């Protein structure tokens, strides 16, 4: 395991400037990633991001690594929060169905935020979820393999394999558009 770099060590000591730097380095990518994974009626991406930052602040003493490793750790926290929120939503829906109540589903507004151009979004949507998540992390958010593995709860080898397969599928989609 790697030793803490100066930025992480300063954040562990409660240095506000270090936290601002970590936030600037990771907040935008985290929110973009959460938005790309958002489901209609699910918890808002900015709420999930805020919860992830709160947990990171509470548990930073348990983290060991560099500021780059911190990104993967933070994304992993956010992934866990998103999964928990999804399970809570499913449980509520089942409970309402059991009671015979109508579950209100919130639909996205007319101005959905795009993670990239429309064709990129459509190409990514054609991938299986695991490959789509890996490609989004490595190619769209520019996370390295280790950070992607930590964010998605996968091994580095699994990330490399999913990336290879996903890029191969995307090449096929781009070589034969509309099929």
C-alpha cells in the first residue's frame, strides 16, 4: 500500500486548503459520473455526491494513498451510496404497491444534462452496464485503471478486460452506425 502524499496528509489533519484542492480535483468528475448513472425517480446526483464527500470527510483517517487514489476511493463511496439509494427506492416502490398506493415517479425535465454529445451518449447506451461504467470512468472522466477499479468495486484486471471489450464494441457501433 502506498504512503499518503502531502495533500492527503494535510486533508487528514483538517487543512481546509487541502480539502479545497481535493474537491477541485474530483468534484466535477464525480458529479458528471453520477449524472451519467442517474435513473429517473432516483436520488439526485448532487445529493449522492454530497453524501460521498461527507463520508470521505468522516473516514479520511482510514484512507491511505495519494490524491489520485483518493478519487477512486471517493467514487467507490459514491457508488455504494447510489446502490443503497436504489435499493431504498425499490423497497419503497414495493411497499407502495403492496399498500395499493400509486408511486409517484419523477421524470427528468426537458433540459437533461448530457455527459457528452448525443452520439456519444447513444454509443455508450449500447454497451452492457459494466462496460459502460468502465468506459465512462476511463475515457470520459479520465480516471486511471486503479481509480476506476476502486470506484466500481472491481479488480484492475476486470477493468482492463471490460475496457477492452467496451472499446471493441464501440468500434463496431461506430464502424456500422444505425445497426
